[in-house]
C-alpha cells in the first residue's frame, strides 16, 4: 500500500478499503505495531515531512505541512517536535539547509 494513501485515511476507511473491519485493524495496530493507528499515521506524516524538508528545501514548511495532511500550523509544529525533538526549521538547519523559504 502506498504511504501517501495511508496519510489521509481514517482507520475505519482504511479497514473498509482493505476488506477488513475497524476492530480487526485496530487490534492489529495494538498487537503488532504496539501503538494506535493514529499514532502510527502521525509518525508516518512526520517522517515524510522530515524527508521533504531536506529533499525539497525550496518548499515552504506550510506547503509540506499540507502535503502530509496536517492543516494546523501549531499542531504540525507540536507533532514534529514530539517525534523529532526539533521544530521543522531547526530540522532543516540541523541538516545543513539554512536558506529556508518558510515560516516556522
């Protein structure tokens, strides 16, 4: 399954598209992944944002935030910092990108 597809799906929608149920998919995440689906999806979104911040330094943080499915600026910053320990701007600086076209 493509990662981009999963970033926009709820556990119910994803279960339906997979021919499963909410309960079975939720249990899979709890038992196999040792986390809730929403936590797993958040981690995927932030990992994708981390890659984009480095691979496409011309993209603004706002654009990347929207690309990974997080619309709220403060929520994105909070989630990003929770996963990486840095803000999106600090992440870019840490990886040698100082010519940043975006807000933080």
